[in-house]
């Protein structure tokens, strides 16, 4: 069964928003403050909103899809890697390198 990883989506949205208010980031994303709040509370967004948020986070939508039937990696594994790649405070080369190391550990 495939599911949308709402926890990862919510965590990354909160991380990207940082300390900025919902009304401040709403025009940057192109969705309402209420919709951002729902996403951060792990409510399933409609497809258009989901894709808009993925664009804002600069993460491909497939990163949020999980196959629960064949899940073998720790639950936080993909969240950590996604946060490392998305965090604007970390140089993208360093974030990608660390995420790749984590992936290498769990892929063995």
C-alpha cells in the first residue's frame, strides 16, 4: 500500500517556514494561511496544494510517497535525509553528502 508521508511533509513545511508567520509565507507559497496550518497539522492536502507545497519545498513529490508493505528502513530515515537536503541553513553539497552517507548505512 502506498501512502503520503504527512509527517515528513508537515515537518519540512514547519522547518522551511521557520519562525515566519503563516500570513508571511502564504503569498510566497501561493496557498492560504489556513491551508498551511492544516498541512502542518498533518491533514491530507488536495493534489494541487500538495504539488504547490512540493515546489515551495523544492522536493520532488515522489519523496513523500511510502510503500508501507515493503517498508524496511527506520521511519525517521527518510525524514532526516529530506530535512538535510531541504534545510537552507546547510550548504546543499554538505546536506546532500550527509544524506547520502545515511542512505549508504541503511542500504547495506
